C-alpha cells in the first residue's frame, strides 16, 4: 500500500509546487491542534476530578503534568484552548480544500495542454469520450484523493500528538493504543486490497461508460430518426450495469472498512479500560485523562483508516490519469525551427504512410502543386484521399518520403506559421456554441471585425448573416436551428478564408449542399483560383471543373494526375465517375 500510494503521489506531485507551503501549514496546524486537544483533555479530566470531590480548585498531577488553579480560572483556559483548537480545525479544513481546488485547475490545464499539443495520430486513435473521462471523472477523483491525503496528514499528526501525551500520562495506555492501532491496521488490510481491486475495475468501466455517453450525444439525431430500440437500450443498460457492480463494491468497502475499525476500536477501548483498572489507577483525574485520550486516539485512528480506504479507492484513478498525461506528453506534435518562406509550391515526394506497421495505405505518392493551381483529388472510398489530406495539413508525418514546401521538408518549419498559412474545410463542418463572428474568428483575436466580414463576403454568406435578427452576433451551435447545413458549411469556409491562407484544402465541400449553397461555394472557389494553392477532394465533376489538374488515387497509389479533359480519355476511373455523374444529372 505504501509503495503504491508513494508511486501515485509521485505522479501527481508535480502539480503541487504551489501547494507545498499549504502542506507545511497543514502540518503545523495539525501539530498545534493536537497539542491543544491533548492539553484540553488533560484539563477537562482534572476539572472533572475536582468537581467529583467537591473541590473549588484543582491540584492534580497527570503523569509529569501538574495542573493547579481555581476551577473558574482553569475553565477560562479551557475555553481558550477550545477556541484555539476550533480555529486550527477550520484552517485544517481549508488548506486541503484549497489544495484540491488548485490541483483540479492545474491538472485540467496540464491535461488540456498535453492533449492539445499531442500528435494527431494519438488523438485520433482514442475513442470518443476518453479525454472527457480523464478531464472529469479522473481529475475529480484525484482531487478527492488530495482531500483524503490532507485528512490523513491531520489525523496521523493528531494521533501521534495524543500518543505522545499518552506516554506522558501512562506508558500502559500508550502501549495499548499502539498495539491496538497496529492490530486493526493489519486486520483490515485484506479488505483494503479488495477495495483497491474493485476501484481499478471502477476506473476502467467509468472510462468505457463515458465513451458510451459521448456516442449517445453524437448519435442523438440518428436515434431520433431510427428509434431507441430495445437492443439499443440494452447496450446502454449493460454499460450501466458494468459500472454498477464495482461501484457498489467500492462504495460498500470504503464505508465498511472505517465502520469496522470503529466497532473493533470500541471493543478494544473496553479492554483497555479493564487493563488500566487492573493496573491500579489511584486518581480520578488520571483515569479520566486516560479514558479521554483512548477515545480520541481511536477516533483519529478511524480517520486514518478512512483516509487509507479513500486512497485505496482513488489510487487507480490517479494512475490512469497519470498514464493519460504521460501518453499525451510523450507523443507531442512534431515541430520545426525554421521560418516559413513564401509558399511557391507544395509537394509529396515519394511518400509512404501506414497506420498499422506493415500495412501501407499510401505507396510512393509523388506530385507537386504550384501557387495558383487548383488540384482535385478523386478516388474510391478507402483509396487514401483522407490520408493525403492529413499529410498535407501536417496532422501526420510520412513513414517514408516527405511533404515539401519549395522543395524543403515541411517538418523543418515552425508549425505555428504553417497553421497561419494553411487552412482546411472538413466534409462535416464543426461549429462551436457562440456568435457567428466567434465561429469565423475561431480563437484568433488578431482578426478584427473587418477581416471577419470580408471572409464572409468571400464565402458568399455575408448577406444572409445580415438578414438574421442579430446579424454577426447570432448564436449558433452544432444543433442550433438558426443555420442550415449549407450555411454552416459556408461559415466554416469563411473561417478558413479569414486568415488569408496560401494553401486551402477542402474535403467534399459541396457533397451535402442544396443547389443554392453549392452555387455559392462554387462561386467562392472560382474567385479563389490563381490566388492560392487549392486542393479539392470531391466526386462531383461540377466541383472539379475549376481544377487545373486532378489526381486519381486508387489503392493507395497515384494512378494518374492530369487535366480533367485528358483524364476523360486516359483514365478509366475518372471516365466512370464522369459517366455516372452525367447519367444522374440527366435522370
């Protein structure tokens, strides 16, 4: 347990740099509170002894401690000690809470930063919901562990302070406390190990459940259309059931272990008092002090056991969170150091790529696009078009060969500059909850309102935005009813154009658009010709008609690259697409 707890603590300790003074303060407050409580208990025992004898003053010896004075005077001192202890208890409650809140913020910032900076291959390999589970459930559990650590520190120090006081009052009492605490700790370890095992299962099932919840949100529209069938509900209910079992066991044991400690401790208290009485305590005050110390010691022992049980439950969450942070941090997105020159050309030079070792999806792709060219990319599903797009965007790095700008490997250039000059419009446009201006600006504060409106004009959506009641302040979102699919696509096109890119990549920009939206996008693309290097992944020949050349990708290979007119006579796949498109338009 100690080894595992230390390993878990080492993984999260870097986030506690600012909390070290608070930990020191917690130690000081706990020791001071323990001393105040020990003194208060001794004082209460002495006053109770005097009152039982009908005396108005106290002259007692509790071990080596001598207490003398009037009862009123000692009661005033007792009130002072109680107030001091109360203030210290408040401090002891605040400091762990502050450390927990600070750790929550630090952990979530760290997790967000390493996730954002991690390579796309790591991010794309995760199932939806994993990052959300880490940021919510696992960070929250880690913060609960910090509270448990704070409570454990306080309880241990208070316990040790009372143990020291017990030695001063009665060696027999101190030995009883030590022996009973060790006995109880060893007796409950098997239950604690089982608790830790259930907690590991709970952590794993929580991750899977969060992923399932994410899918429910993403598929809500489809489920509304197709219906929430019994099979669909059963799948989700089974995920709930898999969480229920380890949750039941961890919650039960996390409470049963401290409760068992308390019950056995009360039994041992009776035994301890029996031993003390047999040892022959002559003074009521001394006997009262022994009783109070025994009771309080076992109370803090229970708190220690509760903290240990909480740590047993939460350590698996801490380890899994640490694994996620380590995984993101150890796989950063590649970056370069050189300044990006004026882009004159972009090329793939004998590029090979593989998602799974030994299974290539691109085989020796080789082409070059010059500034002002519009290049179409076509091919059957699974041919490798998306892989080429991700390589051009520097989301992935080639297994062999290189993506080049002006015949120089792009990996040598700073990524932040690359992101300023290369833009992308995905097939499924994503918009954030916020105003239209916010969505076009997309967290680029240097873009002023004039640049936002100019980009909207170039995307041919400016007039429509002005027709909305709040104009550019209209709130939109993934499911907001204010915008149609075509309008959403053009908002994302405006987002891409707002940065005035040199390279623009569009993935099926008109595949799901109505005729009016398609014509608006087509007009934007016509106006872009000659001003950027334009890559268009498309199947519609109407979209590809603006292209100077078209690449045909098949089975991960560049089957052909030529003008659309020549491909109609030289390439079978392109001719087949043309025939299908023509027959559909006639039909």
